[in-house]
């Protein structure tokens, strides 16, 4: 266990705290805890890279903590009708599709490592910015529905583009792995 891993686990524990704060309509506190979670993500990544504290556990924990935080917040904000249902469905469906593809490739003995690409990084930043803007509006002023729709539309476009890139990469990986399997089977028969 490294310090970045402890920070990541702490971020996982912040997820139910934020949900409870939103449920209680304690929007200023939810805003600050969400920002703290975002800062913790930056800090654990910085520490892992700068001080050579990266670990295999951290490589798995960090994306789990990030997705748990974002997906949960989107679902809760959707349930309380602060976000349109369609953006919640798009965000959650993308992550479910990616996890499903990774599991399927593993079950087919063709494991794939899904590395973040530029589109997915931009998507994550936009998803976070939309939540921060919405929580700030809920906490400190009234919500501007035009701002929410504009942010949701941009987030949806980036989310769908990110899914398309991941799907393309996954299909290419599966095709290459299938071709290798087929070549190995042909060699075994010969």
C-alpha cells in the first residue's frame, strides 16, 4: 500500500458522503467535498509519478474510484432531476459498455488493457466540469437551465466520441487476437 493508494481509497469513501450531502440538499458541502475528491485524484496521480509510487493496485483502484465517483454523482443528480435523464443514460451506458468489453475480452482469453486516450481525457474533464458547475450553481446561486443543457450537450458529444474510440480500439484488438488464435490453431493442425 502506497500513499497514492490510500488517497484513492479515501476518494472512494467520499462517494457515499457526497450522495448523503446531495440527499440532504447540503449543496455547498457537496460542492466542496466533490472538489476535494477531484483534488485528491490529481494529488494521487502526481505523487505516484513524481515519487515513483505507482503500483499495480493503484492502476486498478484509480479508475475504479474515478468511475464510482462520476457515475454515482451523475445518477444521483439525475434522480433529483438536476441533470437531464438522457445525459445520465449516456454517461452510465458508456462506462458499462467499456467495462463489459473488458470483461468479455478477459472471458474470451483475449485480455485488453483500455488506456485513456485524448478524447476520453477531454470527456472526463468535461464530465467533471459539468458536475462542478452544477453543484456550484446549486450551492451558491440558482441553476441556469441553458448552462446545464449546453454543458450536458457538450458532455454527451464527448462521451459518445470517447465510446466510439474505445469501441474501435477494442474491435481492432479482438480482431488481431482472433487472427493470432486462428494462426496458432492452423499451426497446431499442421
